[in-house]
C-alpha cells in the first residue's frame, strides 16, 4: 500500500481535495477527533511541500480553512499543525499572502505571538514576515493597537535571558530556540524597514539585541561567522535609532562602554578572514555600517577618560583597533597581516564597492572628518580617491616638501602607541623604515636631457587632444625657473 507521501498526479490532487473538504466540514460540525484532525493536517503538510497537484491548498477556501484551524482551535497541536501548512503555503505561492491579509487575522497573530512558546514564535513570526511582502498589511496598526513591537521585544528578552544563562552554564541549545530567534530578528528587520515612522516602538528591543550579540557563543566551527544569529542581529541594528537614551544605555553601558564595539570588531576580524572578495558586499557591508553608526553615536569621552587605547570609551576602542599601528607602518600601509591592513587593501576592491565605501567613510569619521588627519591616518594613496569622490579638497599642510610629511605620528588619531615619527604621506610608511635606493646623482647634462625628453612627451600628449595639460618645462621657463646649459654635441646626437 502506498503511503500518502508517495502519491502524485491526480491521486495526490484527489487526496488533497478530500482532506480539505474534511477539515472544512470539521469547522462546522466538529466531526473529527483531535488525533484525526492533527493527522489530516500533517498529511496535508506533506502534500503542500510541492505545489503541483495540490491546488486546493492555495485557493481562497483552502487558506481560509487553514487560517481558522490555526487561530480558532482550542488545541495547541491543531493550531501549530495548521500554522505549518499555512506558512508553507504563503511561502510557496505569493498570491496566498494577500488572501490571508484579507481574512483579517493579523491581530490574532500578534496576540498569539505573545505566547511563551518557541514553536508559536517561529511560526507566527514567519507568517507575519511573509505578509510584509506584496500585501496591504497595515503594520502601523499592528504596532500601535495590537502590540506587535512589544511582542517582538518580549520574545527577544526571553532569548537574551537564555543566552546569558547558557554563557555561564554552557548547556546544549535546542535547535528550535535558535530557529525562533532567527525568525524574530527577520521580522524585526522587515517591520522596521517597512514602518520606518514607528521605529521608536522597538526601542526596548535594543538592550536584548545587545545582550544576545555579546553573550551568544561565536560560531567557531563555521567558515561563515555571520551566520544566524549574528548577521541577523547586525541587520536588526541597521534600522533602529541608536541615539535615544534607551539605546545609549544599551549600547554604551557605563561599566563597559566599548562592549558592543568590541564584539563587532571581533566579528569583523573573523569575517575578513572568512569571506571572499565577492562575498564582502552582501555579508560584511551591514556589519561595517553598524560599526560606523556605533562609532558615530558613541558618547564623547570626558577629559581624562578614553586615553585612545580603548579603555575608556567606544570611539577610542574602535580607533585603537582599526587605525594603522606602528607595526603596520613598518612597511607600506596595507601590506601587513593585520585587521587595519586587510581593511585598507579592500579600498580598491572592484568586487565590493559598498564594502569599500563603508570602510572609507568609517576611517574618515575616525579622522574627525579632517582631510589632513585622514591623509595622516591612512596615507594619501588611500585617501585621495575618497577625497576626490566626495569633493573634499586636499589641504596644503597635509603634504610636506618633496612629498615628505611635515609632521606625523606613529599611528594616527588615537592609534599611536609610541613616540611620534615622521611618515611618508603617500604610503603611510615610517620614513626611517623606507628602503633607500642608492643611485648616483644625475649630472647637470643628464638633468637637461631628461627635461628635453619630458618637454617632447608633453607636447605630443597635447597634440593628441586626449587631455589638456600644461607642459611643466614650458611653465618652468615662463616662471624663470629653467636654466639653459651650453649646447652639447652629444646631447644633439642623443636627441636625433
């Protein structure tokens, strides 16, 4: 005898129709026992995994039957079984989402979300999440009148308590706990994204997000450190207001103001080693944006606090970890195997334009949005492109005579860990660490010969019309800075 999971074609279609007819009739006359009702829903769930020859499930009548069993049944097992079929249906067929919204059960879904049950949390969060795509769902109404934001915050508080306890007890995690947390965070992101004017209602969720982010065990065994829940926690922070008093106390606690910044940088360090260049934009750019926001909105340390090594404030900590250090400056910036160097190397990564832009903006913020300090911190070679793209002029004081730094430090703003030493403003390397190429001094005749060649090259370039340039030799003659030497036969031969 064939099991119901092996049916296909017309046989499957007939079985699906019979099951839905039975479940619809049961709503009117309660003809099924609890076991029979749950068995029918379980069988329907299996058929609904593949929408072919399961059309009755995805009709208005089918969705209505499932919805009523999900939200009107007095049995948790029946309700959960119906929710599983319903969520799968909304996932597979987008047109069913509006059918569900038209039935008007979203308020009941919000109420059910408040249950202290990870199964309900997972299924209801997914159900509401799916209805945020392509429907007329009224999210502001659910937030204001039906406690959607409060229910999400309450569920996050339960996860925060669990994670905090596990960080001490190191107990084995129930997979459903992690799955429910992931769905709640996805729902939080979507709701705050589509109801931006109601972000303030989610203020209380911030402290629970911070707790989970800092206390959840890192994913040491995976090659993708931003797998759930970490990537989802980062995404949730993207839409929230970090400037409110509640947010400030959650993100920068008085006892440990750099705690969140420390975990974000820890994740960034792992991510820079784990993800390929082509993965950085999608996977790591949100992390960089959140880190920038944490830096931007961090309270400014009082005098005497935050010495620059990160002990006193979040900004000082971030600068100490991301700005080039003395070790980085022993060679051209970007060459060392450190987190600052790995970030700098990605400034020219053509495969990750969003990521490199986020990194550059953070470094400019860490330089107090001062172009001269920015050049000192990362070198003109890295800074020039950003300054040009953002129409920021290069200050004269940033460049010394002959391309040498007039004054510089061992690690930039907040990053110096030793005595100040001059650096090459182009490469960011300490001048006393540069290799000096021992070449003989050019003679006066050799200098004139090179000047003549340069003159010819610029004249030819002007004739092409590719770009408008002024010949530097011509300019030097006009300004009286060019001294002509006596004719030399050898020079004439060379020019021929």
